[in-house]
């Protein structure tokens, strides 16, 4: 089970930032899209000092940053956009739960992106954070990935309505792309769970139970990641105060309501899958119990057959001089024949009673 670990960095002063993730080897790189319905400009590998040169406040601007290990670089971006230090701390602290909040003129949204890790049963986790300020959307990714490749292509080819909308709509489709990873992860888990269910019907190997518990942990982790996302989206969906979430246009609140509906669907699917895992676990224990009962039944029948034979052997093993059959010429053959008939008779009796 994944747990939030205590970190000494929590005792640091607010101005002392530290990246708590595992992707420390990724170089910080930035990409900028400046666009409107008529044109698109794209810039790569430039410095913060070039922002004034490239950013156009009359258009939509999307700054996408890969790599969070360069703290000074993150600070310089925060200083340029006048972002509070504790927001930067939330961006760098990957143990934070998903949340959305508005602070004066800044809308902050962070989310966990989950994907299966190849043939392993583990789940890859990456925190992605978003800021909207003055019509500029800034996204912070722990590493370079292809989550938003199709969105970049939509911008370049002017597909759909993204170029004609503001940055809040861009935020919506970016969140939607991340939520698609939840579907991919759940589908991958479901495939493995189905294999486990079929395997549990064929074998009682204890490794099956270990895998069931591993996938149960994965579903619990998925649930823990989606529940705060659902709550954050509900806050946006249900807002009725004109002074809250000003960065989102009223006509676009319905799009975030769709994301909220998706989060509910994901949670319902997880509950259903956890029920399937519970059934697989119960079937596994039932199969083990049935196997143990069969073994005990066999041992009991064997013991029952040998009880009268042991009695006969015990009688003739007593050291008395005057046992009647000891001098009888065919005594041995008679006793062995009687023992054989007893065994056959008991087997026939057990078979008629359908005890085996």
C-alpha cells in the first residue's frame, strides 16, 4: 500500500523549496504556444528572460514545463508571474492530494496522472500542476511524456474549437487527457483481474492470493487518487458565486461538469472491479477449503478401512498361549481372507453411501 512518508523538508521555511518526486534526472525544459483563432506560434528551449519577447497577452498562452528538479528555474518562473511561494511548494511536493483553489488572480489545479508500467503490476504516478493567470496557462510536468501530444497537434492543425476558446477550455481538455489515463490504467487492471479470476478456478497456488491483494491495493490507490479529483471538479461544477473561479468562463463550466461525471463513472467502475476481486478471493478460499475437505475425506476413509484390520492384528498379536486359532492349520489364510473381505465390504458400503 502506498503511504505518504514523513519528510524533513516539511520543517523548512516556506521560501526553501524542494522537489519531493523521483524524477530528479530530468532537465527542466519549457515549451510555449501562443495562439488565437487566426494564428499559432510555437517556441522551445528559451529562458525566462525571454518571456516578455514571446508571450502575447492579447492571445492565449500555454507554457508547458518538463522537469521539476531545477528549483532555481521554478523560482524564476514564480517570480516572473508573481506566484506565491506556497503554491510553488505544492507544485514541487508530489505527495499532495489533488485540489483546486483560487488565490486572488491565480487558479491552481494539480492532479495525479496514473499509467500501468508495462508487464509489471505496479502503477506509474506523475503529478501534474496547472496555473491560470492573466490568460496564461502554465503546466508543470515531472518529466517529458506524450500525455498532451494529440492536444498539441489539435493546436497546430486548428482541429476542433480549442484555438477559438480561452485557456480555461485548454485546461479542460488537458485534464480530460489525463483522466483518459485513468481509463487506460483501470482497463489494464481489469484484464489482469480477469486472468486472476480464471486462474483461481484452476489452481490454489498461494501466489494467486498475493496477486489478488496487490491488485486490491492498486484499486485502492486509484480510488484515493480519483476521490479528491471528483471533489475538486464538483467544487467547480456547483459554483454559483460570480466572484469565485473567475479564470473559468461561465459557458465553460459545463465542460468541467462532464469531467466530474467521468470521475463518478471511474469510481463506480473501481467499486465494481473491487467486488470482482472480492469474489475471486472468496472463490480461492472456497477452492482451498474444498480441496482440504477432499483430502480429509480420503484420509478418513483410509483410516476407517484400517481400523478393523488393526483390531484383528492387535488381537492376534497378544502374547497368550491359548489363542484358539494359533494351532489351526489354515488359521493364517482364514484371517487374511476375512481381512480382505472386510476391506472389500467397507469400500462397497462407502461407495453406495457416495462418501467418495
